[in-house]
C-alpha cells in the first residue's frame, strides 16, 4: 500500500514574526519565505495572521469567514485622505496605512492566504494610546478548526501561548514544527519542541531580504 502524501499547512503569527526580528540587522523576504515553505515543507496552504488599520471602515469581525475587502478599504482610506478637512498628520498616517495594505496585497500575489483583523485603539491607565490586533486566538482557532484537513503543521511564532494547542496537536498525532527568532521565543516552547524548533537566524542566507534580488 502506498503512503499517502502528507498535507502540511503553515500558520504565521505576523506580529511575532515582525517584532521578533526588529533588533536584527536583516529582515525577512516574504516571497522567499513563501517559496521556502513550499519547497522545504511542501506546504499546500500558508496562512498569514495580522492586523490592519481601518479608520472606521464598515466591517464586522462577527463574520469570521468574510475577509476584509482590501480594495474597498483602500478606496475608503484614499477618500478620507483627500478630504480637505483631514489634518496633515492624519494624511501622513493614512498614507502609511495604505502602504501596509499594498504590502498585504503583495503577500496575496505571492500565494499567502490572509487572516486580517482591524487594529483596535485603547488607552492604558495613564491615558497613553495603545493599538492592538492580537491574532493568537484566530490562529489557535484555525489550528483546531482545520486540523481535519492537514497532517502536519508549521507554526511561525515563538509565542509560548501556543504551547497548549501544539501539545494537543501532537497528542492527535500531528507533527508540529516551529520557526521563530530563538532569542525572542519562549524557553518552554523550545524545550518542548527540541529538534522541531528552527531559529530564523539559521535561515538568514535563505530568507534575508535583499533589494538587489
């Protein structure tokens, strides 16, 4: 009897990947990362979880299966930016957020499947503004929800909050590998995974962004 081909999905925690690499002298090339996951692990689905600034764009997070329409969101932001009543500082900020959307659309063109949620604004006890788009729950939900579709998972995050779901997946005979920045990754996570943990530092020559490429 022939062994069936293993179906492998990759799940990327964008905030952990971004902030984990802020102190490095190099940054990840997302096109190279996509190709690496496809060629090294034969991933058939690569899902990217991140936040997006919406500036009161009408969207409900209640319908999880209805993604944010990035084209409509861009139109909304351009209209807001061109409004003569919009302050200059806000125009600069909106322009930055439009560039972020273009980055997401570029990821889609590479083949990533996006799971984006609106960034929420809060204030801490001292009244300082805080922005947050924590996607841990969304990613955990998909790891569980899609478990019947894949045999093994590649998780790109060093967040120790994923330990319970990783432990459960392994109990259900799913092999899990984690790629993350070692210095920022949970010690417990690295200890649990051992050889199934790969540091991005070892992949520098493969994944480094080079504007001359």
